C-alpha cells in the first residue's frame, strides 16, 4: 500500500502541471483524452518508469525528466509543422512564378494585338483617304 502511494506521488510529482490538469488543451492534443482515469495508460506514463522516489530530489528528477520529454515531443512536433509549412510555401512560390510567367505571356499577346489593331486602324484611315 505504501509503495503504491509513493509510486503515485512520484508520478504526480513527475507530471508537469500541464499534464496534471485534466482540462489542459496540450494534454488532449498530445494524448487524445482529458480523463484522469486514463492517465495510467497515457503515453506519459510509459515515458515515466515506475520509480519509487527515495527522496524529494528523486521526485524532482522524475519531474524534470517528464518535462524534458514533453518539451522534446513538443519541439519535434513544431519542427515538423515548420518543415511542412516551408514545403507548402515553396509549392506556392512555384505556383506564383508559373502564374507570373503566364501573365507576362498574356500581356505580350495583348501588346501584339494592340499594335496590330493600331496598324489596322491606320491602314483603314489611309484607305479612306484614297477614296
């Protein structure tokens, strides 16, 4: 009984505040649940080995390790997000460049048509002078 109480206190002490709160948005995002009863089956408890703390310093070490693991997971998630957004931005830059080239071709065609229209109008006016 005492061992399980100590084990639970280690898990509680080793759990960052963000995990201890059942309504934490980060917890629900990372683990897909907010029910404290599911805590023992969460990925966090698999990260925490069932260590019986010999002292408060042991409990603090457990807490620091849990926080470090959480921050590492958060860092990897953010790095993945950044990589996906950079790839998306590169694709969008390619789309913009393609559309700019297309716009330039359209502008060139319009310029040629405008010149042809002006030439045609000049020829029509010179033909009118002949009559």
